[in-house]
C-alpha cells in the first residue's frame, strides 16, 4: 500500500469514527434522559400516587415525545417527492460510477478509492430503485 493510500485510509477512518462516536453519544444522552424520566415515574408508582399533570408534561418534553392530543398525523409522501429523491440518487450513482470508470480507464487504478466509489454508487443505485418503487405506489397529488 502506498503512503498516499495509507493517509487516505487513516483520514477516512477518522471521519467515519468521529461520525460513529457522535451518533452513539447522542443516542446515549437520549437514553439517559429517558431512563431518568422512568425513574421519576417509578418513584410515583412505588408510592402508589398518580404524578401531577405538570410532572407528566415535563417528562413528555424531556423524552422528546409529543402528547397524543397535539400529535400531527404525518402527511403521505407524494409521487413527486419520491421522484425528486430518485433523481438525486440517480445523479449521485452516475457521478460516482463515472468517477470510478474514469480512474480505471485513464490511470489503470484499481485501489481503495475506486472500490469505495463503486460501493457508494451501488448504495445510491439501491436507493434509486427503492424510491422508484415507492413513487409507483405513492398517492398521486
């Protein structure tokens, strides 16, 4: 492995690791908040009391859930919205596949960068197929 490839691998590893650490940290903090809310409710349950409305409202805000009375039903996704996402996926898939093809044909490169570009192109192609199927079955609006 060349030094440039090693550097790129290290940088990509750090970027993806940072994203993973941030995601896990956010999920952990949300879990802690919900566990504390459950502890408060458990304390009321052990005493056999109904928690006051203010406590329930505060715990609802902490947990990030909306009360059923104020919950807004989700609007169904439209065919146009799915097709907009499909177009984005098509452009990204074609661009990444073109980049990989250019690197292979012009420079004979078959390293990690080309492999990553091809895998990303496959990912966006799968997203494109999913969006096209969803657009076919979506409500016309």
